[in-house]
């Protein structure tokens, strides 16, 4: 949900499940339409070092994991018969690619001390 300064709702998305994510651009476009100046807050520093857990996906595995999701769902989309199913698979591929790019940017920023 996105509200304007007068508390009027201007944007809403309701997810169907935990993996249902909109493009960042959809929300950012809605925010830009409000005409407010953007704030450059930079990247938030981590509050603390995460606890390591043997069952957790290692941070260095995010790249191959997200690339696998993106390419696998893109390949599945090519085999889908129904357009809605194809769109769903392509949406998941787009989401994984977006997460991968954000992960790369975060790693680059962290390696530069940012």
C-alpha cells in the first residue's frame, strides 16, 4: 500500500502467496506520480552480523540460486500452454533477476565499504 500526504491510498497490491512480488518499478512509478522529491538515503548498514545456521542458504550461494530460478522459470515459460501460466513463470523469472541484480549491487556496495 502507498498513501499520499493526505493519507489517501494511491497504490495497493495484494499478493496471492509468499512468492508473489510486484516489480519495484510499479511501486516506484506510483510514488513518483505523487510529485515528491526523492530522498537519496543510500544503502542501510547492517544492524548486526547475521547468525550462521547450518540449514541456511549461504550468502555466496545467492547468485547461483537466483540465476537458477530465473533461467529455470524462463525455460518453463516456453513450455506453458496457457498464457496465464506463461505469464506467471515469466513473472517469477523477472522477480528472481531483480533480486539477483539487487544482491549484486549490495555486494558491490559492501566491498567498497558502503
